[in-house]
């Protein structure tokens, strides 16, 4: 079930490892979109805005969870590349202990403070109750989000990007089916959409965990390996927490931006929601390339192959650039059709037009978005997650500046410039950071080789 990414053509290895991740990300988008599509079509624009207004706070919390789980997987990928299976199992066990503790704390905190956070974001009063119900129940399912993403991260670290896809397909099918049941015949509105997501994630998380235990022989625990271990926990948290914070720091800028959009009214919120969901569908493959690069970089660093890391980054940048240009063309012709999934484009003419403008100004900057994703995930895979986190700070600062300065002056057009500004700011930081990271690791590996040669010379 495992796959070694330290041999073969970097372009082919990354491309074939990425393809299941792309499908998985798309299915993840689909089951997230199911709530928006079904609520928007059957419950009206107000309910659509209720769900959409929670997007940034949703990413703030759940992005932290996903970032931590992806970060925990990086030392596991490095140990797999180094063939240190005893330490690998020890890190897997301690990752599970940390996820269990984190899920309890985060669930209690978020469920308790859901409504105050929405009020602080100046959520319009006509959609506040619906937003609080929806995101409150989504946060109640955080333990299962931890479970699935930790299991999926471990599978990918071991080179298996296909199995997580199968469980995402299952999750998507369950979520869509339950959405249709709860929202249409049972008329449960946004509550039904949230419960459908929670139930489908719970089933997928439990089944994927059982599969991991049964099918991955390398993870069969030996005596003492499952015990909590301080050094393993510190190493996991040293990479996982900065990756989680990077997602959350990026999301803080989005929360501030969402607050600025909320002031513009429910129509603007609905337009940004429909356009944002459409954009997420097209940018999911770029995120998949980044996820692949984290595993690829981690395994090759473990195998002391920095030459392959550089070649892989170059190959990933080519793939991302080609895809970004293709996405720009696709959006030009299909933007209205995709937004039609979320609302009636024949009646909501103003929202559609605002959404099209938002999509245009964002899609023009998909190339720097692809570059920042490749550089950021590669840096994380190489173990410098704190450095990658600083790119999240750059994004947050840029979005905050746009929200405070441009939106009050330019209105909705200012909101359209938030993502492009954040992406460009992150790229300006990440490229030199990536070059610096490679130099540091080259020096470390050279020093290690010289030390080994000296020890062998002394022995001889």
C-alpha cells in the first residue's frame, strides 16, 4: 500500500501522485459545496448567505485542524524515506494522542464561542441566526475532522494517495444524499445541511481509521511504540502547530475581509459566496499539487536527495502554471454556468454580475497562487514549517490592508482585490525563503557526509 517517491522521473512521480489528490480535493469540495448548492437552491438567498458568511471562520478553525494533521504527516514521510520504521510507528501513535487531545479542546472552545465570533464579524442580523446554527453544528464534528485528516495524512506520507480518495468519494455521496433528505423532504434548512456534513464525516473517519489499522503492515505496533513520547510529540508539534497556525493566520485575514464584505450587505455576501465556491473548485487541483510536494519533499529529504527536491519543485511549478492558465480560460466561458449551481442565475442577475467580476480579478492571479502553493508546501515538507507560516502572515497583512484601506474607498471592487494582493505578498516572501531553505539543507547534508567519511577513515 506504500509508495516510494525517491526514485523515478520527478515530473511523472509528482503528476501521478497528484492525480488522486486532485480527485480527492474535488470530492472534498463537492461535499462542502453540497450544503451551499442545496441550501441556495431550495432555501433561498438568505440561507445561502447564512452558510456563505461562515466560510472564513470555518477555514480559520478547520484550516487549523487540517494544517496540524498535514504537519504531523511530514515527520512520518521523512522517517519513511529514511526507512526508520520503528520511529515512524512511534510518531504515528503520538500523532494520534495529540489529535485526540486537540479535538476535545477545540470542539469545546468553538461550540461555546460560535455566536460571539459571528457577532464580532458584523454578520448581518437577517442571516445571523442561520449562520450560528450552521457553523455551530459543523464545529461539533471537529473530532471526526481530526480523525479523517490524520488518517489521510498518514496514508499520503506512506505514498498512498489513492485510498483517501475512495473515502472522500464515500463522504461526498453520503453528504449529498443526506443533504437532499434533510433539506428537501424534512425541511431542516441550514441545520439539516450541517448535520449531513457531520454524519458523513463521522462515517468516513471511522471507516478510514479501521482500514489503516488493517491494511498497512508497516504500522503494526510493537511493544512500547504506542506510548506517549515527549521527543516525538515535540517534533510533531514543531512542524504541525506552525502549519496549523499558518492556515489560521491566513484565515484571520479572510475573517477581517469577510467582516468588510458583511458591511456591504447580504447581496455582496451572497455574490462572494457563489464566486468563492466556484473559485474553490478550480483551485483545488493547485492545493493538490502542494499536498503532493509536501510528501515528495519530505521523503526525498529523508533519503538525502536535495537534487530531486529541486527538480520536483521545478516540475510542480510547470504543472501549476499550465493548470492556472487553463483555469483562467475555463472561467471565462463557464463562470455563470458554475454559479448556477448555487443560485438561480435568471433571477439573481445582480449577484451573478458581481460574482463574475470577483472571479475575473482572482483568476488573473492564479499563476502566483500556484507558485506560492508549491513553494510553501515544499518548505513545509523540508521541515521549515515556521518559515512557511510567515507567508501566512504576509497574506494576512495584505488582506487586512485591503479590508481597512481599499474596501471603504472602492467598495466591492476593493474586496475583489483582497486575494490577489495576498497571493503576491506571499510569493515575494516565499521564493527567497525556498532558496534559503535549500541552501541550509545542502550545508547540513554536506556536513553529515563529511562527518561520516571522517568516522569511516578513523575506523579504517
